[in-house]
C-alpha cells in the first residue's frame, strides 16, 4: 500500500498477491482492510480461483534467496540486494521484468535477459532513498519464456519483517573421493 492514512474521498493502491502454488482445486483468499471509520468498520476483500496444475507449464527456475529481505527498519540500512536465478531446465529462457512498484525501487534489473540451461543470472534491486526507512512488503513479477511456454513468477521483497525463508540456501560442499 502506498499510503497508510487516507482522507475522505482519497484513494490508494493495495497489492494482493494470489498464488495457487501446487494446488489443483478451488481455493479462496481473504484480506481485511482495517479502518477507523465507525460507519464502515473493517472491510473484508475475498476472492477465489480454480487452478489445475499442468506439468507441461512448470518452469524449472531456482531463485536464491527466495525472499529479498532488506532487514529491519533503521538498522544496517541495506539499499541494494541481489538474487540468483538459475535455469534448471534443458532449454534457454528469456527473462523479463513485468511489474514492480516504481515508487519503492530506484532500480530493478536483470544481469542478462537470456539464461542458458544450468546457468545463473542475477536480479538486482535498489531502493529509492525515500523508502530506505519504511516498513514494506512488495513484489517483483518476472516472466520466463521458453520454446513453447511463458511463465510468470513473483519475487517477494520486504523490509521491517522477520523472514524465515529470506536467507540464502547454502551451496553444497563437494567432497573429493575418500574424504569424510
């Protein structure tokens, strides 16, 4: 949400991310908008969808870290982060940034727009100066196109929230034959 306080007649954008994940069924999500308006009170937004997993449309990409976490507000003042995108498929993919909130990010870019099989490219994100001390949860949408399909995925970006999945996945240590 770009504004947290609204005057009468004012408006703002609210971003709701709805993902089916691995679900192959009807599912619904709800969000509550809290207000101090005594006549309206809290407003519940509810939406539902029906999704069926098609294994032919699964794109083999790995994002590390899975959440871009700028850390707590007021500490470490990180303004730039990177994520690695690895192509796990046998096909070359074209990557493009589809959507991100421009009010929050100075720069969102990919190191290259094509990614070869088993290769890694980088997603680079830099905060705007005005958003460095704000608490937020946003997202970046990326599209991957292969020979016969196009797939979009969302990269969560946050600051001021504790994340259990934000840390980079450690790379496996390769041992030489005979080592324990």
